[in-house]
C-alpha cells in the first residue's frame, strides 16, 4: 500500500499489527497502573538514569484517561546503567519461579507492547468533562535516530543477568520507528502505534536457572544514544514465539558490556520457509467452525511456529481451500484446518496439500503431504 492510493502525494502507508492471546494463555507482569516508580504489586521498579511516568490515554497522553496504560520512558544517553527493571520479587526474597506459576504453569515467552513516544500537546477536558486529547504532530525530539532499539535481560535474585536480546530482532521489519501519520486538512497528524513483541524465554542465554529465582525483567537502553518510548502490557505467555529475525549488519551494536550468564542454547535466525506435514485427518459429526455441520479436520504440524503475516494461513488441497483454522492450546507449531464434509469428499484421492498465506501463491507456500482417504 502507498499513500498515493488514499490521498494525493507520495505518502507511504505503513501497516503495524499487534495482538493479544487469550487470557488463559497470558500471565500479567505489569500494566503500569500503580504509582510512578512502583509496580502493581507494590514492589519498587529500578529506574536508574531514565525519566519515567505512568500514563494513560488514547493516543498516549499525560492526562489520567480511562484507556491504555503505559510507562512513558526517556533517556539522554545510552548504557548498561540506563534501564527500567520491572521487579517480580523484593530484595532478599527467594525470587519468582516463572517455570511453575500458580494456576498458569510454565511460561514460554515474554511479551510486551512498545512504540516511540510522540510529542503531545497539553490535554484538556471537553464540555462533558471527559478526556479530550489534542492531536500529536511529531515524534519526541529525543528520538533523533531513524529507529530506536534497546536490550531486554532477565535478572535473578543473586544478581546474575541473562544475555541481552535486541528488541529489533522481534519486530516486523526489525525496526522500531515511527510514529506513523498522515496529512489531514493540511495538518500533519501522527499516532503512536503499540507494536507487539514476543520473545521465547529460551532466547535469553543463561536463563534456565534464572527463571526459577527471577527478580525482574530489565529493559536496558544501551543501543540508542537517546530516546523516548511508551512501554505497555508486559506479560508471560504460553504461546510459542517465532524465532528472531536477523538484524541487518549495519545496525548499531550495543554500547554496553554485559556480565553474561552461561549460554543455554544458540539463537536461530528466522528463515523464509518452514517444514510442515499432515499429522492427522479426522471426521467430526458437529464442527463449531462450521456452525454445527459435519466436517473434516486436517491437522498440520510445523518444525517451527507458523509466522504471523499480513494474510490468513490457508490450506489448499486440489482445487479446494480453507482458512478456517485454529492453533490447539495456543501451540503455534500446530494448525487444525476445517473443511465441510461434502467439500472434502469432492477432493480427488491423493491430492497434494499445501499451506500458504492468503489465496494466491506466495514465497511461503509449503507442501505438507497428500490427502489419502481410508479405504
């Protein structure tokens, strides 16, 4: 998409996407609803060498509006000693066990939402006394570079740190940029878009022991000389995260030297394709996806999490296709597709099946086997 399709002038149209899993697949760490500098559990945050404020509003402003909550964070120099740490345990305690959370089980991922901060005009109350936020017109002047980055680490109660991961390796396009905007009636308007970041806990080298006695999650502003961001909705998740993308070689490296824990595993680079195969084909007398009608479920398993893209994952068999699918128990390495029973019966026996994104052939079309009926 380009802006020229929507209005006159060469304005590029950027699309950002984020989503949250079912509440049963997420365990909340922090939504910044407490007083500034304190977690919702009443535990002090570590905030050396940053400016922080707990805010709300949509767009994110400084008035206490009953909308999205976030931490507004700014820093004027980069370094290992410039960070926000959200603590789950008090000093001297045994720590938080992320491998056995009560009523949740073992966490698989760390999730949060983030955007570059905008420069907001002063908010006002409207005539009805409700929130009225004026339109932001540009990014915060502390965001002097084209994109922003920072590191995320885990700290144990004994002070041991996991290896840092670069937030850009977990974002679409490996890029935290923006804010995005357009011209409206000749006036520029921009909006902070909170992008979803989902990191496998296994990507934090040395985290195996730390996760059993976790003190906190650290956001270290060590990769950009200055910056201003909005950070929100920090979670542990059960959903399997895709492996990280590869940051371009020209991207600035961390300016900090970290005392790292021992590596637990190598971090892979996301590839363009994946390997998948049909693991089961089963008839169902009443399918919820088909409104109670008879159907056939075809389950496909992948060697990695199915990527989240700008089109729906679709199963193609012969001249039939379906995008009715689900990931059982939030497992992104499995996809169960549903076909109407009569539709399935019309497919020639032995037809090749493939999964792809959308209805047209794409670079991520992958054959998953042949559909053979029981004889």
